[in-house]
């Protein structure tokens, strides 16, 4: 059996004093169905956030386009005034119109408005980290990012943003961004099955840049794997715990943000930090990867 201890150790972001526990919390599921509108039970959402902090989480991932606005407002209601060591990471680069679609929002005014909306709804004077979300709905796509990134750099100079990260990007886009400003983290899709970023993760680890995978169990359609199920059974753990433990063992710069709207599932997810995978189990799990096309 596994018991929670230290949330996977900590990772210090490059050229900062920010030490994040490697197991954090992703707040996307606090909004309503389809990440739109309010949740069915606001009190339950508040309870999850407060339990995460009580269990040692000091890294919450969010965005003001979750809801929109709803998730950040719940975070503020639950946790403000915030603990001194809590780092809230948000994203800009998308908007949610009334039809509940996900639309790009990269113009200078859209990005400025998004940063100010995050500040207002979170109740902050400056945002710890803002990720520029680029690419498609799930997968990155090549293209220049200098124009929208320039807006975030300007807002950083104004003191509204402390640090900048990237989400849903390619290695080439990372290099373009790093030449313009320091990038402290990258957030892309990565898990047992989708390992297109293997080389990027290793490169970022050498540079001391954090890598934050989203969809750790395969996305909106959870990964179905007999090997994962077998590993979970042998370790008396859940498939999600095994998937998270594999990510923690994959590289020291990986930070996790599993999301849930359940206190019970939150506790289960955080226990993954104490699950050590034997080498044979790791080998079996590595074989789940879908070959790159």
C-alpha cells in the first residue's frame, strides 16, 4: 500500500527562489461541464482547493478562460488571502464565447484584457506565472509566436507578470521564445501513450526549465491499457497513481497538475508521490507509447 509523504520533492524554477512541490493541482475541473459555467456544487469545489493546500500543494494551475472566470473566482473564494508560498500559474491565449467553443485570443488587446481579468478574479496585484497557450486544441502547431509573446513581455516589465511560461508549443517555438525572454516552464500534452516530447523534456531538464504535462492519463478519453491495469493491480494502486508515478520518475523537472473535483480523488492522486515503480514495471509501461507518425 502507498501513503502520502512529500508530494514528490520540489523543483526550483530557473533563476528564481520559487520551489514548487512536484505534485500540484490543476483547477480546470472546478468549472461546470465542458469547463463552462459554474460547477454543480461550489462548496465541494472550495473543499477540494482547501484540502489541496492542507496536504501541502503549493502550485495551482488555472486560467480565467475556465468557466470563463468561474474557476478563478472559486480559487479566490476558497483561498484568498493566499498562503505565502502558494504559486498560481495561469494561461492566456484563448477565449470562451457563449457557444462554449474554444477560440484563439492572441491580439495585443485580448492578451492585456486576459491578464487583467486574471488579476481581478484571483484578487492579485501581479501574476506569479503566465503561460502563453499556443497551438491547436490539444496538439502544438508550428508558427511564429513573437507578436503575442511581446505583449506578455511588456506586461512583465510593467510588473503585472512575474514570470512567463509556454503551453502547447513546439521545440522551435521554445527556442524563439527563450531568445526573447526567460521561459520558466513548458506545459504540453505528455503521458505514457503520447511521448512526442521525450527529447524536449530531456533538453529542458538540462536547462533547468520545468515541464508540466497535461492529460496524464490520456486526455478526455482515458488511456485503456492492460499493462497499466496490471501494474496498478500489482502495486495495489490506481491506474492514475501509476501514470503519475511514472511521470515523476521520468525526469526531475516534471511537475504534475492532476485535476479533480473530488476530495477523495485528490488524496488518491497526491499519494502517487510515494509510489516507487520497479524497473521492470517501468519497462512494461514504456512499451505503451504510441509511435510518432
